[in-house]
C-alpha cells in the first residue's frame, strides 16, 4: 500500500512496537480486564441490537493492533473483521487469538481508506487509534460509509499527547509519571522509541484538537447521532491504568447512523 509520510512513519513505528504492544494485550487477556472489556462491549452492542443474535452482527475492529477487541468479541460469537495498518500487528493478533483465530477475518488496511463496500458492517469498534491518524476527518467519513443504516460506531480514545502543546496538560502528565514512579508501578509511557512517537504526535491534528467535542462535531456533520461518555475510564481501566493515565481519561464516542 502507498502511504503518506506520517502514515509511513506510523507504519514503521508500530511495526517495531508490535511485539512489545502485544505483551500489553497479553497481560490484559490474562487479567480481569478481559471480562471487563468483554462485558462492556457486549452491553453496548446489545443496547443497540437487543433482538439480534451475536453471530448475526458483523463487526469491524479498526486498528485492531495485537487483537484484544477482536478476540473478546469473537469469543462471544460475533462475526469479526479485524484490520490494521501493519502486518506485524496482525501476526501478533493471530497468535494471541489462538484457537479463535479462524473465527476472525484479519486484513491489512489503512483506517483512512477502507476497501469495503458501503454499508458492510453493523458496528465498528476502535480503541486508542483516532488520536494517531493524520486525516481523522477522512477516517470518520470512511467509517460512516461502511456502516449499515442503523449501525453504530464505538470509539474509545483519549487526548493522548495533548501535553506536547499545553503547559497545564504537561504538568498533569508529569505528575502521572512521578506518581507511577513513587508507587513502583510499570510506567506505560517509558520505552524504546517513545521519543519517535512524540515527534509523530507533534505533527498530527488530534494532538491539538479539543476532544471529544471535536469528534462529536465531525461525526454529527456526517449525520450520526452522537453520545459521549467521558467517564468510561472508570468502568474499563485497571488500577494501574488509572495511575498511569489519570491526566488523560478515556472517553467513549458512540455514533449511530440513521436508518
């Protein structure tokens, strides 16, 4: 696939991070986070599709990474397609899926340029992806396009790297680092290549966007009915995540496409 400069840099960065990021997903799959996220996703989907059997719902996991969402959804019987920009992430996802791998359709694809026909999926799920996109408006337009009428988008994200352009956010971010160190917690913001990601983040639009209001306006402009849950982190984050990321709480954007 031909990639723009930022996408090419993202491709290189996440290819190198695939194994390490996969270990994060593996820890999630072995912890209570597996059940917490599985229950959360199932409840959201059942709220919107109360009378539809799981196997009848076609779900697209965008930016699947090492496969966490795809795995917990396939385990519940949903028809899951998982896409990611890098083959390295998809390889990790297939490995992590184990016996469930044959129930998931893995595809290498750019989240901003989907190759699926219009109205292909009942639901789209994504976690910690949109902040990293160079053309998020284009991505949202594509996601809306492939949703069926009445379909929903569940996007879990946060104002990652906002501290690069906001002094108050920088102070709060540093407080997280200090608290993590003082408590002896694994710091998820330290590691090889972190400076590379900061450099990429400094040049993409979501780093300076006021989210989730920015996302709400874009999605509503596409005709979706949008609700925002800015407290979802209270439900889905582990104790360690709350310490690591207290200055950057996760939100949930739910966009429903009109029938």
